[in-house]
C-alpha cells in the first residue's frame, strides 16, 4: 500500500538512495546539522534534491509549513532582543546568525579515466588511447556555506578550494513570505532548469550575476514563476539587463512545490513522489553578450517535461536558438535497481543542425550510494558521430578530438 507524503514521514527516511551527481546541490550537510536530520530528508542521494528538498529551497532554504523554528535543533544566535522590533527605528532591528558553523566540504574526483584512440578521416591518430587515474582521487574540493539570518534572509553558495582563481558562487534570498522570494547573486538553479532528477543547464547558456524573483504556490503539485535580470560581465555590454529570463513550471499532483507534502511515493526509500511537471523558459540577451557556441544569439526559448513513477524517472528538454536557428536537446532516464543503486541513460545534443559544432552524445551510468553522503559512479560516454568544434570566436573550425570515454568517480560531503 502506498503511503502519503508528509513532513514527518520524510524526516524518518533512512534508506540509501542514489542518483547521478548534479551540479545543483541547493542544500548541504550544514542544513542537516541545523535540523538534526538525515541528508535523505531533502535529497534522493546527495546532491540531487527530492520533492521535499525542492520545497525547502522554494521556502528560502527553510523548513516548509512555517515550522522552521520548531524543526531547528541547533539554535540560532540572537543578535538583539525581539523587543527591539517594537521600538524600531529608535533601536536596531534584531537579527540572528547560525549558532553552528554553517560550512560543509564537498570532495569529488575521478579514480579511473579511459579515453579511446581518435583518428582523422585520413586514418592518422589525432588522440592516443589513454588509461589513467583520472583527476588523482579526490582532486576537486569545494567549501559550501548556507544558513538563515533572521526571519527573512538566507544565504547559500560555494567556493572552489582546488581552483582559487575561480570566484565564489552563491546568492542571498529575501523571503517576503513563504513562496515569494527575491534573490541576488549567481548559480541560480531555477535558470539551470529541471527538477530533483534532471538538470538541463546544457540547453541554455549560463547567466552571470543576477537579481531573481520567484513566486511559488502549491500544497499538492503547484505552480512556480521565476524571472530575472543578469549582468553577464562581458566587454560587449556589462549592463544590469545583459540577459533577461523568465521561467514557468506547473507540477501535476505529487508533493506540493511549496509544502513538500501530499501525493504518493514513487519510491518511498528515496523520497521521490509520483508526478509529472512541465516547464517553459525564455531568455533574451543583448547583442554581443553571448559568446562561444551562442555567439550572435539574442533570443532563446525552450520547454521541458519531467516525472517519476515507481522506480522509474525520466525527463526531456529542448531549447531553440532564434537567431542561429539551432536546437538543443537532452533526454534523461533512470531506474532504481535498489534504493541505493540507480542506472541512468542520457542523450544530449547541442546545436542540432550546425555541422561544425553538433555533438550528440549518449552516456550510460551506474551510481551507488555507499553512505548518505558518499557515492561512487561509473559512466561511459559515446560520441555518436565525428564532428567539428569551433574556436572561442566561433569563426573557424577544427577537427573534433573528443573520444568516447569511461570514468569511475567518487564523491563525499560532510
């Protein structure tokens, strides 16, 4: 018999889930320490979110249902008394900061990396076959930070410890009320759209520093509207409205986008609800702002659909480059062999129709969560055709040297 999704039942999840790693964590072990709960409460295998984790983020990184204070196990440090609110502006407005260290560390890397031999049409070897130890074990490390400050302000971000030349990414969120948020920063997951299972950032360019507004409603299923202005920081423009984007998402049935409750489990061990969600995204850019494969593009729009049923999860997304006339596709499918092991298959094709950069790939993967915060994954990526790649200026082309690859990788966070 299937169980109803409730906040209490989600907290009790303790079986091992799995999912192909995602770049969008949006919740970290620091939050698990704050609430004294498992990573599985918000994740179907770190770092990918489940339905409750999506609602947690939609509430400005707070416990849904107005229960943040009740669910907090590590108390916040008060900066001033609540009585100051009554005497404001004659006194400062009181605030609070995490009473714990709001930091987490994420290690990841490839242990084995195989790359096949690549030959040009004349039969000459362009790239030799290689078999090595990837990035040298846990060759990448990031420092996550996240927490709440008072009743309305939250922050989330990360700093790359292994590449100090990379600027930190993150954003602050002001919640006017549950479901109405104004954010400033970068690395917005609403623009890199998808749900807890898939992330389709490859179908759109990456935006720069942004101001983003979100409106979310839904106790069962629900609707989410996102809009933002992005300053790309290029030599062409560097204006506040270099990029303007808007996204709408509607979730049929399943756990509420705002409540994190309702619906039925598709797989009760990983906190995924049975549902279908559809989305549409539009992006407008100042001329000359977009570079590389998107050089010359000023208007991109797309749509996506995702869903779960039982142990099976899937999704698809497509975007269209209006000026260039190209399409970008991505299709994901996954199946939970066990609550702690999942097989995946991904098809991705960027700039379909452009012979110089069209590079469709198929990637088959298997991921096993050894613990709630540790996983190991094996991925084989197949290039379906020889293709050309352009230079950064997008004016000349050179022979593709991207081989089929196999990688054995691992990651953990604490």
